[in-house]
């Protein structure tokens, strides 16, 4: 089968590899859609500790497809031909995090497309732990394969927004107008936010966001403080999401957030820039709550899949380009330049 395999930093190769063989406890998935994520771009650009020429990896963790083979010992619920969305992270199943339902926070967690081969290939082997923990989720006919693949980042965004206790009528500020920022904006509007302000250093991305959701208030990063002040009568945003990998944005979020406001740091920071100076007086006197979020629980993955299936939120309008696997280099280049929003690899 054809696959996009990472051998190290700046060494992504399109190559023929052996189609996976499953055992009696596993499932084989025929990939139909696999979305490109910012973390994929970082791995391609910088490499990843467990990936090298002796231990290459098929990337891709935002995956949907059709079950084509079912091990005889897997639960009878799974059938060949079943349309599914795949949650990529699974845990050991025994630790306190796993027992509480947070398998994505397990210290021994594993992820398809990172620790095991993922979805930038014609077929994906789903290991027993992922099958048993509930990572393979059926999708209704109303959901496209693209929409089912994009549920993975949507579930991560939902995890972050749940932590922010957004209430109807709140003002939400999203710093970073990429696909994650736009998913935060869409969920905030679905949640009942009175206004959603989104900002970015890229005028192109702000223009795209405005076209996708006309009710968004798009603001240039250079004019952000003044505009937020004017739009909120000097109070600041009730909820502020930092959906970009910027230490400066994290520090500035404290000034842009209202008294009793909630802040979520979503984007991880580059190595060497993790230490951020925050004005703790602002945290103290404004009674700010600052939280972070990473990945998503399986319950949140199912919740957002319900949102998509029942038409509560649209995610496919964030797709800028769809391309076959043979042309993956093109969308990797576009994503690396922050051009457009979401890119999809599709399979016939």
C-alpha cells in the first residue's frame, strides 16, 4: 500500500509499504479521509524522539474510514463495512487516569500517527487496546468521511472550552485564527456566546474566517487591545482562548480578559520558549482562572461526534484543500506556510 512515512526531520517519503496484518484482537481500517494537523507539520519539520531511519512512522491521527477486517475475538459490535471515526489516543487501561475515563492523559498513552502507524496510508491497523477502550466509533450516514476525520481536533477544542465554563451571553476572544481557533469560535457561538472576537497576525486567515462565519468579529493583532476594550466597554473578554504557539499571546491574554475571566492555553510552545512571564497581579486582582488542555477524552470525542451528526456544528467548511495521498507534499507546504485552514488527504 502507499503511505507517507516520516524517517526524521524534513524526511517525509511517499513510499510503498506492506499492508498491515491484524491478529484476532485487532481491526483493519481502510482509510477514507485523514486531515493534516499542526502537530504533523511540527513533527515533519523538527522530527520526533521515537522516529528515525531505523524506526520510521506513518503519520496522520485525524482519521475516518471503513472497517474491512475484524479479528474474531473483537466485540461483535464491529462489522466489516462499518463507517467509523477513529480517536487516536489510548492508554494503559489500568492507571488512575485511565480508570477515570481520561485515557488520553495516561503517562503510558499511545497515539496512532505518533507512536504507531497512522492514517496517511491506505490502511490502518487498530490495536487491541484501542478497540477495547472504545476508540473506534461508528458514524451516521449524515456525516461525511471528511467531517468524521475532523471530529478529532473538534473534540480537543471541546475539551478546552469545557474547562472555561463559557456561559450564554459571554464574550469570547480567540487568539489565533487557524483551524483550531475557528473550531473554538464555532463551538463558542453554538454554546451561546454573545460575541466572538478572533485575531491573528495573518490578514489572509482573518479574511477566510470572516467568510466562513460572517458573525465573527475579526481584529488585527496590531489593533487588538484597543478593539477588545471598545467592544467590551473596557471590561475585557469573559473567556480568552490562546489557540496559537505564542508566549507573547499567552502573556497578553491576562490583560485582555475581564475580571473573573477564564483563559485556556491550547497551543503547546516551541522547545526553548516554554517559560513565559505572567503578571501574577493580574491573576490575583482580576481573579483569573488559567487552564490548559491537551488531546481529548473518549467521552468528549463521542460528544462532538454527536454535535456533527446532528447538525449542531459544521466543520467541513474549514477545509481549504482536499488532495490524494500522492500530492501530500503540496498540502504539507501550504500548512507549513499557514496558508488556508484545514487540509484533507482523501482516499478512493
